[in-house]
């Protein structure tokens, strides 16, 4: 039986994993935001789940 994935849970996990990955890479929000071509405020909103990470997923996949 396939496990159904809730979109909200999925995006929440992606945002949480982004924070963990950024920490493991020892990147500051400013550094990752600059590499991804977004503002630090946008990255902060993504990490705090106030903005949908899926809108920026491709950008992060390219630069992490």
C-alpha cells in the first residue's frame, strides 16, 4: 500500500531540511541567499515556513 504524501507536510519537511543542510554546510542565511539569487529575507521566510519552498526548490537544488 502506497503512503499518501500530504503537500503541506512535504513542504514543511523540505523547509526543515533546508535549515539542517545549510547548517551542515556552515552557510549563513546571507551566503545561501546570495548563491541562490534571493534575498536573505526571502530565505528566512522559507525557513520559517512563511513562504512556500517549492517556489524556490529548483534554485536551491542548483546551488546546494
